[in-house]
C-alpha cells in the first residue's frame, strides 16, 4: 500500500470535486473519519482560543454513554496552560444552532463524495473511538501501518 501525506478536509468548494480530483491524481483509498454527532457538537461548543497567544484549546469533557447502537466514548478536555486560562474566548458563531447548521451543510455536500468513492470500493469508514491517543493507533492498525514510523508525522 502506498501512503501519501495528502489530506483533504473541510467544505467542498465545487460540485463534482471528487471527479476532478480523480483526473489529476491517483486515489487508492479515502478514509472517512466519523464521530458521534452529539460528541462532535459538544466538542465544537467547547472550542476556545487564547486571546493573547491565539492557540486553540477545548474545554469539553466528553463522557458519552453507549446508547442506541452508538459506542461509549471518553475524551478529556484539551485545557490551556495557566497563563492562558483567564484569556480564553469563544467564537461568536460557536453556538449550537450555528454548529448544527454547519453539520447539516457538511453532510449535504459530503454525501455525494462518500457515495462516489463507496461505489468504487475506495471508501473506508472509520468510527473514531475517542481522541487522538485512542484513535491514531487503531487507524494505523486498520491501515496495516507501523505506528513507530508515523509517530513523527502524527505529532506535527
């Protein structure tokens, strides 16, 4: 398996973007990282930025119980150092209605891309089991990659 460090994230900018991408590069596998929507919303609402240094943190402490076929999940907060703690601000648009609308638009735009790669057998769904410490080793295992070789790129 070839592993390339190309990573595409975010909103799709135009229709048929996946077809255009296929014309300019060879894609063997698309990994769709999935997270429980309730956890995703809680993490989005927990985002904070230090008004002094600009670094991002997350004050959400996730302890989601297993229910309705969804796995339980624990994700500790990503707290700031002492000197940033009193300077945290929330983006004005990080409200529940705005976050839910962003997710709705993302799903609407990403579904055709998922369908495109799923029909070709090139889509792998990966349900995130937690934060990076829990998810990274499991993803590497599923992809049959050596964790030691990739730790430097994961930390960057």
